[in-house]
C-alpha cells in the first residue's frame, strides 16, 4: 500500500512525514524522524518505555499507528527540557539517582510529567499506580518514586 | 601490579569518594540523547531477522533458502554453513564458562534444533517487511523428536537425549551410556555423617525453582558493518565489548584486531548480555551483503531465545544442636542448563552454605540439559537458587530450636578466618555486621497484624576481579579524559571518575569518563561478577598513580630537583618538606601547558589482572501480608542491609541493593517460564511473564555496612549481585510465619498459596 | 491435512505459501496469542500461510457512521474497526488479524461523546477509558463501571482503550464487561440494516467472537440513571497489583429499599467461562435479603457454581471457582455500602 502523508506537531514543532499504514507512531518517531529517545521494550504496550503524550493523554506510542497522529500534538522526551534548562523531573531523577541503566527513564519521565500536570500533589500510592505501566528492572522503583514526589513538591513551591 | 594494600583504610579521609555527585552521563539519559543498541541508524543499512525453530527438539533434515534469496530486496541469507564450526573449548564469560562448540550451535543450529526459538537461519533485507517475508520463504525440513523440559525427567534413564556425545564428567567410572547429565561436582569438608550424628535436630527439605529471565527492558540489538576487505565494526548492547569481539572473531574466522566492537549504552543486562546471539549473525550477513546490517530482537525473541537462568531441584539437610550450633549440612543441587551444558550449578554449590562457619559440609551438583534456551548468567548465577533453599531450612531450624532467626545465624556466622566449604579462608567479611544491623533496625521490632509475617534471610556472593585496563589522558588545559573498558550498566562510570578525581586530588568535573571501544584499550574482561567498581576502580587508581608519577617527574624537571623532592598533594605537584623554598605548586594545567617541552604528552595507564575481590554479605528483612481467601502475598516493608566495603557513590550502592531485592521479589512471587505440552513457551511477553510493577513493592530501605576489603586501595567490594540472593528465602520465611505453611516451590503465586492454605485448613478440620 | 491458506499475490506474481514434507510438525505452527485482554484459548495458526503482517493494510478515518458502515460493507469482512487500538495493534503485530482495511472510528464525533440526559448516559464506543473515568456524572452514578474501566491495562492503555474495543475484542477476561453487565448497560450497534440496541451480555458469543452481524459495529453504550439507593462495584483478582489480565472479575450492582432490603440486583462475571456471564442465580441470592452474611454466602456459592473456567497460565480451575465466590462477596459488600450511602 502506498504511504500516507501525515502532518502533526511534535514537541511544539510542525512536522510532516510519510508512513505505511501499519507503522506505529513509535516506528515513525524512531526510524523516520530519528527521535530515538522513546524506546521499544516490548512492542505490545506492557512496558511503557515508549510513553509519549498524545493530544494531552499519556499513551504507548507502540499502540498508536503513525497515521493516527494526523493533526495531533505529540510530546516526547526530547521536548521535555527547554533549551538547556532541564524539567524539574529530569533534575530530580539525576539528583536522586533514579536511573541506573537509563533505558526506562524517558518513559518514566514522560509518564510522570503527565501525572503532575493532572495531579500536582500525588500521594506515594497514587504515583505508584499511575506509573504501574512503566517497567523498570534496575532500580526497584524506590528512587524513581522519591524523585517524582520531590519534583512535585518543588513544582508546587515555585 | 596486583595487590595494592592500604594502611589504615578505616582512617583515610576521602574528598570525593563517598559523596553523591550527579553522574556524568546523566543528562544524556534524562533527555533521550543517550544511544542504546537499537538507536543507531546508518546509511545503506539493511534489517536482519532470524528464522527460529517452532519445535522444542527436532533434527534439521534440510534447509532450502533459494526462494528467500530470490526475493527482491533480500541481500543475504545465512545458515550455520556461514559460521565456523568450532571444537569444544571452555573459556570464562563472566562468572560462567562457555564452550565454543556449543556456542556456535546455540547462535545458529546445526544438526538439531534444541529448543523452541533456536535460530535456524537469518536474512538481511532492505526493510523489516521484506525480511519477514523472506523468512517465510525459507523451507526447513524438521524431524520432530520427543522433548524433555524438567530436570528430574531429563535425568531418568529413558529420557529423550539431547546430545549423543554427552557422558557425565565428574563421575567414576565414566558412564557407558550418554545422558543429559553433563557434569557432577562435589565440594566437601569434614565428615557429615558424624556431624549429623551429633545433631539434636535435623531438618531435610526438597525445593523446586522455575527458570526466570533477567528481564532487562532493552532487547538485544546490534549493527554490524563488514567492509569488502574483511575489516568490521560492530555496535551492540553488551556487558563486554572485548568478549563479544573474541566470540565473534572466532565464530567468523576473523582476527580479533580486525573487528572493532563499540558498546552502546546498555538497557540492563544482569548477566544476560555476557554472551552473543545476534552479533555473529549480523556480522555474517553484513559480510555477505557488503552493507551494514541492523538486528533487534523482539520481546518474544528475548524470552524464547536468549538466556534465562536455571530452574532447579534442590535438596537440603541441616543438623544442629539444641544450643543452636550447626553440626552438619548437605545439599544436592540439580540445575537445568537449557539446551547446552553450563548451568551455574558449580557456583550454586560453592555459595550454598558459604555464610556459615561449618566443619562438616557436603554439596553435590548436577548440570543437566533440557530442551529450553541455553541458560546465561543472572545476577549471582546459581547462588539465589541454592541459598533460597538453605536459608529456608535455616529458618525452619531456628523456629524448631525456638531461637530468633538472627541469633541462630549469629551463632554460626562465617567471619574472617572461616574456611569456606569451597576452599578459601575468608578475609574480613561483614556478615555479622549486617546481622547485628538487622537486629537493631526499627523494622525488626515493628508490630505485625493478623495474616502478616516477618522473614529474615542472609546471602553471600564471591565477586570477581579480572583483566582490566584503564587510561587517563591529560588534556592541554589540565582536564582529564578517563578511558575505561567495562560497559556502564548501573552508574559505574560515575564511581570510576570519582576514584580518578580522588586519587588525582582534583574536582570531579575535571574528569570526563568514556567507555572505550575495543580499539581504545587493552583487553578488558566484561562487566559482571560485581567487578567494575572493584577492578576498573583498581585500574583507574593505578592509572592515576602512574600519571602522578609522571607529573611529579615533569615538575622535578621544571624545578631542576630530584624527583624524590616532589610530592603530589591536592591536585598539585609540591616541593617536599623543606626542599626548594618558595616554589609555587604546579597544577595539572600548569604541567600540561608545558608538557611538549618537558617530554611529551602525559598519560597514565594500567593493565592489570585484579585480584582480591572480597565477598559481599547481606541480610534482608521483609514483612508480608497473605490474603487467606485469595492467596495473594503483599510485600509491606523491606529492608536490605549489605557490606559494601567502601561505598564509592552511596546512591548507586543503594540502587543495586534495591534493584536486586525487587528482582528477588519477582522471582519469589510471580516470575516463571510456562511451557505447554509441546515445549513451546506460553508467556514470552511482559504481560504474562510478571516482573514487579511499581505498585507491587514498597520503598526498599537500605543500610550500607562498610567492612573494608584490604585488597582494594579504597576498601571497595563489589555489591551488585548479592542483593538478589536473600529475597526469595526472606519472603518464603515471612510467608511461613504469616500462614504457618512452608513453601518449597517458587514462585509463590496466588493459586499455589491458596491451595496450600485450603489444604491446611481442611487437614485441621479433619483433625 | 494442514490448512495452507489462500494463495497470495505479491509484486505481480502468484505464489503459494507451501508446507514442507515430513511430519506434521514441519510447519511453522505455533500458538499465536493476541496479548491484551484476549481469549484464554490458544488458536494454533499456520503462520507460514499468513501474508506479511500488515503489508496489504490500508487506513481510513471516516467522519460519520454512514461512511463507516459503507467502508465496512465494501470490504466484506476484510476490514477491521480501529478505536483505541490497544488490542488491534497487538493482534496486527502478531499476525493474529490480517485486515485489508482499518477503519478508524475516532473521527466520528458521536463515537467520542459522553452525554447525559434525564434517562441516563450515552457513552460513545470510542471514548477513551481515561476520558470516561474523568466524567464526574458517570463516576457518581456508576462507580463500579468506572473502577472497572480504570483497571484495564495501565495509565497509558487507558489513554486509548475504549469500551467498544474492550467489548468487541471479546476476551472472556475483559474488565469493563462484567461491570457493564451488572449495570444493565445496552450496546448501540450500527450496520447496513440500520441501528439496534442489545444488552451487553448478549454481545460476546465466544472467545474472540461477537454476535454482531457482518458490517456492524458498536457505536455507543447506554447506561440508565441508577435507581435511588443503588450501588455498583467491580473487583478483579490478578497476581500483581496492576497490568495483569483478570484471573477472575466480578461486577455487582444492587438496589436497596428504605428498610435496607435488596430489591434489584445483577451480577456480572468475567474470566471464568468462554464469555462474560450474567449470573441470574447469584442475583437471586441477594434479592429479598439484607445482603447479610447468609445472603453473601449464598451469593458466593451461586457465583462459584456458575463458573466454567479453564486451567491456563493465569489461573487454575479450582482457583478461579474459589476466588469468584470470594470476590462476589467482597464486591457485593462494597455495592451495598455505596447503595446505603445514597
């Protein structure tokens, strides 16, 4: 089948690309646009390493077709910092050593950002259940949860 | 230079070591800039895909690739004919041994397919869609054979035979018939029969554990590019770029120096990325196609065709006096190796009773092949399985003797000078300190409610040293580049930079660590065995001392004094006490600026075989609640206490403890490989292979104990593996106290727990 | 005789996916699972007979129900509806489905809308679980339905997954379905013959199969306004705390009179039979009672008795039967609390 032409907004920038109907948004981000920050850990929506925010909703990019992004806004890890100013979540992850190998980190950061935009004062339980779709095998989640709670507190104060 | 002893380790004041700076590679990781195995794209690149056996056990009668080769867009097709057949030869890969004859067959099947998912052929094509189409056109004729999955069944006389040339090693006389038992090992001390005779209480139990996977979130991935003259570049996610180079060179019949391997950032390994799967295939395809070939495993391929760890049957018998002194201990371990020999049964045997000071010990182990993927290392390979069994029986003994489980362990704890069952006498070790810290921790005294129980378990892992190189290059402005050769799987490059900065006496941000490719350094053994902070750290410190010697020589030249009159303090060359009058100290920048005139570029090097890695001991405490109506086990509270020797970056030591504990929780409660009757894996995905999710676990509290390792300049011990050793027993012990039921099978999933609870209730009702 | 599949056209030539000679196992046969919320029964497929995944697939995004109906009719069964995509994309990837056309219904405003009126709620079949879960009116009226749809998958899955997809994927273990059944929800269907309404419990006819006719698709759900002193609840048992497919799922909805006696009840049961069930006997155990321990015990027994489960990698028969009763009791208690609070 011929490719579809799609226009979308990615991290605030207008983007156009061609994709085959069966290509996922994750395939497009990584292999067409070379935005490799979103990772493929499973391809079936079970690990959250491909988390992006699509029209304001946290989703797995591996479960969205590239063509479905037509006219949508997509936020990925690459858009989280503003120039050289890191988002508080990014800073807190570094300060709290909330990453070891780092492959799950983009997914967690995007998911946590979506959480704090919706719920600026989550409890530990709320953080854990919101992030249950993001798998980490290195950290045991402890420092990740602390970093998210810490960032939430800092964002509230500012 | 090997043994570097430091006097007064306990008194040294560190400036950088022991602090918690930001890791130098951190910003790239939180912005998505860091490049992992699948993140590389190069022009003209092809996509490679593997055809895998659908059968657990089958003879391969023929493979016809002609239609695949003819498909437009296909640039290369390979089978085992495109790789070297190698003779049997064992070499170390991390803490396990690998055999080249087996490796060439595991990477691509020759005579037989030995597990579902075993690679049979591979293609490289212009797109993933064409590559998948090409796989479907490859015609493989199989003769399906009966298969065996269970270790006990594989040991029976009439079990289906995987290898007809497998005669058990370690048995006298040599067996007349081949079998599925590759090896028998034995470790013994004293006289266990006499020891049991002295015991007042003897407990004997049999345990069953299931194969589990390391569960790294990043699938295997690589990109190979072979030029027309046979030189090659390989980018891959690996725990050891030098190991990959060596294996691939052998499998492809290349000289090692012609293959440059670059380690990408690695998205988790835990031992599972210490061997090769896709890499030789990508190289062979690229060699045929004369184009770069990228290969990435799907999640299902990772589960089916990489290297989980063994499932096992373990029998343990321990006897003790009524006063709580263990008089004898025995164990028999039967570990599945998967399709080729090489389970971690030997380290499992060695560790089983290692935390204890015993006069009479006997451990026997069997390495057994079955029709499952060949096992690879998984964090303290072999140890978690045997120590789960032993720590469970220790707990039962403590209960039977009415002794507190920590007290019982203290009465029998190994200390400095204890002779281990597997041979050596221990140097200083921290088991007693971790037990005492557990006993005095508030967790141990916190009240428990109905259906709740508290469990304790200790754990031991040896840790290794090994061949390591490091280089420090002094920039013209005094900044330093550190080139290390061990991939960073958990934040180690931060610790290495910290040790370089500490030794040089400069600020951390003046050191930039990079992980070099195989052309940048001499041979480095892989990242594994908890060896990087210890071995690469030792190499970095030695390289720093080498550089300091040269810096002092240059200062001596500038000042025209003997080199003995120059000392290095706080990052500067200074005149030694009294000598030279008012000479201003020279910084790295000062010396670097004139390096060309004083003798040339300044570099510090080390090429060592690090010895003296000290074991790391731990004690874990866990509280669980068991729902008696559904069998669901909830982990309420967890405390991990471990001896780190010297914590270079405490946050990353804590991280290792927390990560290992949670892997252990998964192993204890929900993780297992599930096969159907035809030997096919039913749960090759994260949906039904259930690793802990964020809401499954509480905060993991940590306590770092420091009993310095005198064989390392800063007292460092490896810490990465020990954390996964205690959790399964700790949880089984907690569940036993919550329910009164001793679980000897892992995982303790809700259906198994509920069945046991209901059976106990029924038995009580009858009584 | 193994099924070789239909001949496929490829780049102008015709080839037949063929089987190799030898024993039956010579085919690349394998169990192909659609992962998310799908049937507990494996379907063995001749993988070599399938066309390359998605190679012939095209995509359309109609903006009206009529347009969607026309597209589905034109492809005569070879088109697949795409709503949230959280089941469909997994099935596409594993080759479990092989449509020529994917019809994205999210562009039809009616299918995304969540509306309330005097009668109750109309929820579009393609509204995401996240959107429904944020609707204050639905949450207040049917908290059991909302807690069920908020258990599907993860936060990311709920950002896309829909009630239409969860129902039509027809997994016996779908989380929203027992709660919708207990709530007495009606399913609104559009097709070549017009529109019709069907109780949700009559939609799934077997694992992976629905009673929808060819060319029909679900456009929405109707939930009545709950009676006074009514409450509903949904509980499921999974081995972890999130992410798993339900091993057992129970939805209970009940109504109490002023004296606290149960006058109406419905019990929906999932993951313990080839389809989600409406368990009339379980409801009868509650009606006329004060939802006391005796009634709850009868409810549990009736629920367990209604189970026709299988042993699979997620749970055993014995386990499911036992736990179904336990969850029914617990869910009914919560529903009673909620009813009494109104």
